[in-house]
C-alpha cells in the first residue's frame, strides 16, 4: 500500500511539473507575440478576456519593473495600478517577490494564494515569470486540483476503495 501511495505521489509530482512547464510555455508564447506585435497590441490582447491568452483559469498578466500592472487577462481594471505591496491571504508579498526576483534573476516561479475566476474562491497558485524589455510576463497555474487529487487518492487507498495496483 505504501508503494502505491508513493507511486501516486510521484505521478502527481510529474503532473504538477508538466503544468509548470505549460505555464512557462504560455509565458514564452506571450513573449513571442509581444516580440512580433509590439507592446501596445500585445498588452491589449493580454487584457482581452476572450483572447488567446486566457484559457479557463489560466491567463497572462504583465507587470513593469516596479510592480505596476500593465495587462491582466481577467480584470482590465488592474491595468495602471501598482501592486507592489499587494499580499495574498497568508500575508505574502508575492508581487514584490516576482518583481524583485525578475529584476535580479530575470525569471522564476513564485507560489501564493489567489482568487480563482472559475471556482470563485482563493486557491494555491504557482506563477512563472520572465522579464523582457523591462516588462515582467507572468502566467500561472492553480495547484489545488493536484493537491485535491492526491488527497482523494490517498483517502481512497486507505479506505480500500481505490483500485489495486502492482507497483
């Protein structure tokens, strides 16, 4: 049974890494679009909730090097506002962490809790970001679905309701 739980945890870790890879690819796609279209067109398209950079709960947002939102896929009213001091529900200054890391290293991941536009509640999120031309392109994934899946499978296994598997 322990081997089965470990196998499920490894599978979920692989799925989470795959999702993080997809977040990186989404940001790369946004940067490519920006490079080909220019700043004004790209920022307008990133802010378009029905555009190609918004898919379900995944969207692109763009910050300047000081934490001012330049584009946001699900809330256009954020554009032009400075979010450097914004904290998540746990008190984490995640925008400051994104900006500081981007200004020093150029790219990275940050984990925080944020409003999920599909579930309409606060969920754990991991965002990948990359700085290009003084702008920080960000794209994230909500990770609660992976955590819930792991919890469900472990509970099913411990109750004996999960499928037997030979690992």
